C-alpha cells in the first residue's frame, strides 16, 4: 500500500517512524512529486490487507498527532 506525506522535508523522520512501528519501507520505495512524497509500506505479520491498512491508518493518526502540520494520508490501492 502507499502513503502520501505532504511535507517531503520530514521524509527521513517519517520513514524512521514507520520502521519503529515494524513497517517495511525503503528509500527505493519513495516517489517524490509536487504533492510531497509517496511511500510504499508493508506491514509484516498481518493476516490480510485489510488489517495492514487498519494498522497503517493508526500509525498515521499517531504521526499526525506528533506532527500536526505535516499531513499524511493512506492512498487508495
């Protein structure tokens, strides 16, 4: 699945945040564009895509609580 981060200046911190939540991301999976960056995210050890999306959505809520002006969203598949 893909996540968009609107503030590309926070990319390294964002990737670190996701890795600490046991998500799999790499710099090779980052796509920069005028709306920020898109990051491909995998959540190992989840039974299905629905559960993985739920977990990533919760991580994004936590990220936004820590960085209220950064803007992050889960993109449609």
